[in-house]
C-alpha cells in the first residue's frame, strides 16, 4: 500500500460537545441555589468538577494514519475506564452492526482476535472519515455506516438546554 495517508485528526462534533456541556449546566446549576447553606460550597465544587469532567470526556478524538486508527481519550476518561486504543487496519476483519433503541445503528470493528471496537460515529468531517474507512477496510456494507443520530437532534438539545440554563440564571440570580 502506498503511504499517501498523512495522519488526520477527527474531533468529536462541536454540537455533541455543546449539547453535553449545556445539558450538564442546565441540570446542575440550580443545585447551588437550592442547597442548604452548609452544602453550598460543596455544591459549587461539585458543579466545577463535573463541568471539568464533562468537558474532558467530550474531547476525545480519532487519529487515522496509514497503518491504524487510534482513539485518544482524556486522562479523566481513562480513569473511568474509557481507554485510548489503536487498531491496525490489517487486524480488522469485519464490521458488525447492531440496532439501537432509537432506530439507528451502532457499528463495531471486529478484529482477527475477535475483539470488538465501537466505530466512532459522532465526529466532525464524518464523510471524510467514512471515505478513509471505505478505502482502508475492504468489507461490504462499510458505506452504510453513518452518524448515530442526526445533527439536528444535538442542535435542539443544545438550544433547549441553553434556554433552560438562562431561564434558571434569570430565576435564581437576576431576579
């Protein structure tokens, strides 16, 4: 194979990250205002730690090079069991698909050692990512892999969560 593939990074979609962070803030921000006085400092510390954690776990990314596909996770993700991993292209023997309860599909790379690795489906520049997969994996049906959820669902979740957060901000702080 020619070595025409320079390493490429694919980050988690911005709307996925924003939806997680805005939902986290919308659900936890009011706690600091309704907590008993003895627990206000603890609730603020937990809010900050949770925000850092949510930001950290939403910043995983994929590196694709000539020989492998690499999922890079944050330090906090690895503490909680989501470790970085590398799969060599020549180890992938198939892609297996499973339906989700929401009606879409999740896909797994199956290696020659029978290990399963989730195919990333929430990446920016997903069509470019998918074209590289099609070239590197000679497996029928690889072109059927798509986003796990339509992008509009993350946009709506972000919009609703942001509206909730600003409503809470108005109700608890500005009023």
